[in-house]
C-alpha cells in the first residue's frame, strides 16, 4: 500500500486598521513671549488613540499651514512691531492619509516698537526747558516726535528729526510741564 500526502500552504494577512479619527484639539494655545518682530506660542499636546500624533501644522493670518513636526512651541518671525495676528495650530496623526484636528486659535499683537529711554531735562529757565533722551537699543529710526503740555498725554506731536534733544521756549513761568517723545520707525510704526 502506498500513500502520497499532498499539502498546500496558505498565507493570509489581516487588513490594516484604518485610522479615521482625528487627534484631539491642541489645548492651552498661548503666547509665551514676544518681541517687536516675533511672537512665540506654545500649546499642550494632542492625543490620538489609533496611530498617534505625528506632528502639528501651524499658520499665521492667511499664510498656508506649515508642518513643524511633533513639537509644542513655535516662533513666528519677521512681524511688524505692534501688528495684530491670528494664529492657528492643529494636530496631525500618523495615518497614511493623515487626519487633522480642528485648529486652536490665538490672536495677539507683536510688541510695540521700542521707545526712547532716559528722557531727562538738561536745562530749565523761567520760560524754556531743554530735554534729551537716548535712542532705542534696536531699530532704524526715521525721526523722533515730541510733545509738551501741562496735562500728561495732551498736546500735539512735533517732528524733531533724528536729534536726541529739544528745547521748548515761550513757556509760562512757574508752571509744570509734561514732555513725551516717541520714535518713528515708519509712518505706521511708532513707539508709544
């Protein structure tokens, strides 16, 4: 008697899990620091229970999203001092066709231009006062504008050129005056 054994091998692979769930929205989206030309933001991590969070996409104003990897902070640079911006961050998962979370939104303003410092009187008479100040540490100044009045924050600014002094004459004797100086970087960028 003879017996032939025949067999066939079969290999089967289960189908891949399809990730259709987006990560959670990044939370606590906030400004951590800002300068006259940048805003640094941070957020708390998102979660994704299927394929995990692969990274984040961030945008400012109407710019397109930029993928920044799996980090929790980002610095927007080359901003105009004192300008207001809307920023968004969204999480992206590791699925072959990534799912993205609803974005978190933050609106903030870059720091105002740097103001002159060390404003001081250099001479006083009964009818005139001479003032001086130091230039801001950063930025190219177009001109300075000054104002003087008997009430703080009043009076009209006068163009002073790029000199760091001003003498005001024809003042009333025995009267207190307030003096303000601001730096003008461009027509729409003035220190406060």
